């Protein structure tokens, strides 16, 4: 008979089991294979002057990338081609954790983002999108008399 010194919380065990089952069936691609965050991975930050978005998309051809901004919704779409060998009797793939195929990420931007002041650059597999804030929304110092 196995005996434990720490009593188990049945609800915690059920929660752990549910998380494990969700991870097993979750099919959203990430850099490690399959997870829940999607491709490309994003870093999003803001300054008083702009919103900065970094999309990590190594191996994506710049010609396939499409960045659109419509009614406060930013869409990043594209396609990453396969790097696997062609179907060949002598070649075999044992593990394939790299995401390939079409992707689309959509983000809602803050109300003060200026749709006419957007800059997007792809450098070393990182797509950097800068969206300036409207001048009327930027903080300003008011002189007290």
C-alpha cells in the first residue's frame, strides 16, 4: 500500500488533468511545435508617442507578408514555406516542429492610434510595426498662471 505524507486536493488534481488534456488537443503552432499563442509570436509595447509591435517570423518571405490596418484592427498575414526535402524514397522526416503554411494574427489597437502614421520593416526575421499616436492624444504640459 502506497501512502503519501501530503494530502491531495482533488479539485487541484482535476484542474491539472484538464490543463493536460487541453494541451494535448491544442493545435495552435508555436516555436516549440504546438501551443496556444499562435504564429508569429508577438511582443507589443507602447510609449506616449507610439505603439510598437514586434512579430517574430523567421523564414517568412517579405513578399508574402501583408499588414493591414482597418477601423482600429491590425492584421498581420503571410505564409512560411516548407524547408523539408521533397518527397523522396531516400529522405525521411523524423521530427517536424517548425510551423509552415499560412498564418493570420489580428490585434485591436487603442483609439488614439493614427492609421495614417504606420511603418512596417522586416529585419532578420522580425517584423517591426510602429503606429504613432495622434498628436491630440499625446500628453502635454500646461503652464499654470
